[in-house]
């Protein structure tokens, strides 16, 4: 692999008709690439028959950036020939793969070339084979951790002395209110390690040093031999998916309920009919009974319930689109909040699920922090 300066922009280019309309394939490729090169700055798509492809590749090779060119099996020969023309190179056969003669590294279905100060990793994605190796990685170490129950300005003020002490660079990303993702960079991994250790001592019940929160929750619940269940309305199973997409979820998650109609909320979760009449389905009173009913019907230790208006229709004067009620509950504690979110339907659903996860973590800190 080749290390590069993290300040260089990362440019992902898909070339091939199979990528243009297949969102699942695009996301799969992007996950694999970002596992090695972190945040991508630019993403572009081209048909393999695009007449502007030569000029676009020529232009992008002059940018002094890092480029990942993802090709289909059918577009790979065309792309490689164009790159050889641009870089005044020849195609040669190496290990049963045609690659530019001056390529720096090559492995199965992947090669790396340099043109002036630009690095280009060409990756041929064949759906019948393992994803090829990404031949680039940052020469600066980076770790991501999660901070809860602090606003952005307070977090910066609290961590600034540690940043100065350990000579690290910290980037702050607010995921939802009260949940900040910290990206810590340094050329020395030991500096990051010392920073994280000191930050954890300072913010013991607010900082989780793992990047991936759901796998951490799964591991914690495994240790304590506890179960979680979910009752969803406006998020339509999205929160349950956030758990079940991870391996090992079955040990702590036996099932959940998607309860859209009032009748199903009543029949499956035991929500009283009078609550719909007095408060409406989108209310604190209903979502509290949803979480209580889910906890009981699943014989679980933790329950999360979400009800709201994800839009784009359904809003009212006192409950506009983006009004979300969330209830989290254990056998000992419970908490219910109403939040007001902005965005399209999908983004409101995502924010609702993330906020619910945050509420779960803060419900019983001794379990998760």
C-alpha cells in the first residue's frame, strides 16, 4: 500500500453502466473504499461510453489529489487504455491482468499509478469475486470516538487543553443534538492514545471510545445478558435495522414491532384507546405506553419506542412535520422526549433513530459508559 498526505482530496470515480442506477452497489463500493481512505471529498459517475471520459480523466489527473477509479469488468480495458494515453505509458500483462507498465503497485484487479503529484488507484469490481485491495492509506493516524450530553462549544472548550498537551488535531461532527463524533488525527498514534485516555478520565460518563456505537451496545448487552426490543411507527423499522445489520445482534435482539395504525398499537402493545382520543397517536402518552408494551411483550430488559411525523405530509399546526416523540425504558428507569427535526422523510427517520440511541445510552450510564 502507498501512504499519502491526509490533506490531499479524495476523489471517487465510478465508470461503468452497472454503477449508475444500482444504489446498493454504489454504497457497498463506497464502504469498502472509505474503510481505507476515510472521508471522500468528490464522487462522480460516468458511463463507459461517455465521450467526455478522456478529457475528464486527463483533467482529474492534474489535480494533485488521490483518485480511486472504480470500473466494471467491461469498462476496465477502456479506462486503462485512456490512462496509458494520458500518461504516455503502455499496457503490459502482469499476473494475468493488463496494467500500465509504469504502475507502482498491482494486485488482483487493482493497480496504482502516479502522474505528477496525483495518485490513482484503479479498481475493477467484479460481483463474482472478492473486493480488490485498496492500495492507498493515509500516512496520518486517525481515531474516531463519540461524545454525548455536551454541546459543541462546551466540548471544544473542555478538550482544548488536552489537544494542546498531546499535539493532536480534532474534528467535531454533530450527529444529532447532544451527540458529537470526534475525529482525532496525529502523525503519532501514541499521541492519540494518550489523548483518548485523558479525555475518558475527564468525561467518564459522556465519552465512548469506540467509533461504532451499535456494536458496542450489542457487546455490552451480551456481557450483562440483557435484551432489547423496539416499537416503531414513523421510522418504519429503520432503528431495528440499525441493530440487525450487525453480526451478533440475535443474541440481544429477539424482535421488534412496527405499529403504524392505532388499532395495532392497541392490540399489540396495549396502548389505551382513550390516549389516542385525548392526546393523539403522536404524543408522549402514547409513546410511553408503546415502550412499556414492547418491554412486556418481548420480556426484554430495554425498550425504545418512536412515534412522530416524518413527512412530507401529515403535519399540523401544533405538531408540524419533524415532531418526534421517543420513549426509552428499562425495568428500572424511563425517559420520554419530544424533538423537532428538519429535513426530508429519510433524514428525519435517520435523526429520530440516532436520537433514540443516544437516549438509550444516557438512560443507564453505568451499563454503557
